[in-house]
C-alpha cells in the first residue's frame, strides 16, 4: 500500500471509447467475471485502468490469475463502497462540444465498478453518486453519459448499483435565473459536520470575512461559518460508506489551477452554500475575490449578490 501515491501510467494516443457493448473490455482477462461479454471495438481505457491497478502492485502475487483481486486489500466483503465520479452538468454551454470536459467518462466508471464487484464477491453495496451544480438535470446527464445502460447491464447480472443525487434540491429556471426548487433529498439525508477548530477557516475567522459562493446568497453561507463553528452539509451516504473511491475528471480549475482529485470531493456536499469559494471584495479590502480595488468588479459582485438573494427568496 505504500506505493499507492508513487505510481502513474502514461500512454500516448489514448482516446475515450465510443459507447459500445457497455464499455466491456476488449480482452478476456483471467479475472474478468463475464468472459462472454467482450467488446469487439477498442477499449483502451479499460486496459489503462487495469494496468494502473497492476502498477500499484495491488494483489501482486495473483496478477494474471483468475483470482486477481486488486482492490481486495481496500474493499472487504460486506462493505458499502461509494464511487464518486465528477458529474458537473447535463449540458455544455458550448454547442459544438460534448460532455467530456464536464463528467468523469463512464468507461472509467465501468472499469472500476468491475473491480469493486470482484472485491465484494456478491456481498455489500455499491453506490454511485455526486452532487452536480444546482441547475443540473441529473437524469439527463445519466442518460447522455450511458450510466443508466451500464446499471442495467449489471442488473441483468444480478448486481444492483444504486445511483444517488447528493443534492438537497435542484434549481430550475430560465435564462440563468432560478425560480423553482425541486426537492431531491429530505433534510434527514444530510448530516451537518462541524469542523470547529479543525477548520482552516479558524486561522482567519477573527478578520472580517464575507464568505461567498457563486450563485448562492452570502448571508446563508455566513450562517455556516461563524466564530468557532464551521459547518458542512454532507450527504449521509458519504459518511456511512466504508470505502470511497474518488474518480475525478482531468481538468484545470479556473480558480485553483490544478487540484488533483481534491476538487472532486466538493460533490459530497448537499448544500453548496456551506462551501465558501472566496471572500467578497479585493485583497486590499480584506477579501480575496480579486487582487486590487476595481469599481466594476465590485459592482458585478453587488449585482450577483442581489440576484442570489432574489432567487433564494423566491425558491
């Protein structure tokens, strides 16, 4: 297990496969549970995931054998396993682009699911879930991303994959203005976790901070973060899981640059208002939304805040 953070796989010219035969592997690997279900088209992603697990030296002594179980030291029989992909939105605002930059490709999800199933050996539970942005239609995303078909593939094998939306609600609207809130989960599906003095915000909580999350009312965010109290609203499926497998999508973040896999864990939050993105105002004024005083940027923040308050009052 000491090598988990020291191994990576690099390959040239790998492309995501087209959806064909449920993203089955193109090779009958010794450990593959369903040798009758093999893809006739190339699936370099499945091969790459398998090689990555091998490169991590997981269950090394059984590699190449029918009983190779690379996740067996991580997943015990009977465990609840949460697979956390990144599902941002059901649509790309660029009409000429697909969802590749917005979701963890389902061919990756499919290959990891196989090795979780091998480790559980007919026991336990697998949950596939995320909290997309508030306006995302997860049903449309799952359809476009072929998750529903993959879930049906496993169901035909007698394996149930539970797909969960971790959000408390979905916001619906028109032209970028939210006017309706559709409940997804009840309040008892969420657990409020107070990090208290263990929060990194404790280092700055004595300074004047107006915490802000894009498209959310900053007053609501402020209620989550006060002196000595820093609360995060987390879906209970996440906290009840025995194993969490983080499957981010490759990207650069416009605020943080590159985040590795950490940014993907934002999707365990049920109410994104509890997760500050920045502090309102310029750095010289005590905030960190932008570097120097700028009247236009300050005005844009005021307008966005008014929009968020209006939406919150109407939802």
